[in-house]
C-alpha cells in the first residue's frame, strides 16, 4: 500500500458525496461519456449565452439526425426495390438460357 498510495481509490466522506459518485457512475454507464460531458458542459456553462447556445446546438443536431434517419430509410427502400428488380431479371435468365440451349 505504501508503494501505490496514489493509486488507491479515495473514499467518499459523506453519504451525499457517495450518492453523487454513484449517480455519476450510473450516468456514465447508461448514457456514455460523450453525453455526460455534453450535459455537464450545458448545465455548468460560465455564461448564460453559452448554455443557450449549447441547448440550441443539441436541438439542431437532433433535427439533423432525424432527417438522416428518414433519408436512410428512403435509401434502404430504394435499394430493396432495385434488388427485387434484379431478382426478377435473374429468374427470367434461366428460361432464356434454356431457349438458347434448345436452339443448338
């Protein structure tokens, strides 16, 4: 213990501090580090304008992600439609091959 004294975890000094550490660990586990950092920076901004900007940016990003999801669904549907066209053509090709083989 004397060698790794700096590596030992520091224990919470009160019940409130212990609860705060537990909530923070739970947030990291559920939301992930990136989201926790962004939420903290939004709610602890030095200036009110910075906080308003961060909240606005989050709303814009949410709208952009929603639009990206919709476009992704449309692209997937278009890909599926083109695949069904290809499968219809591939079903017709064996018949054409049989006709060619019969001509020989």
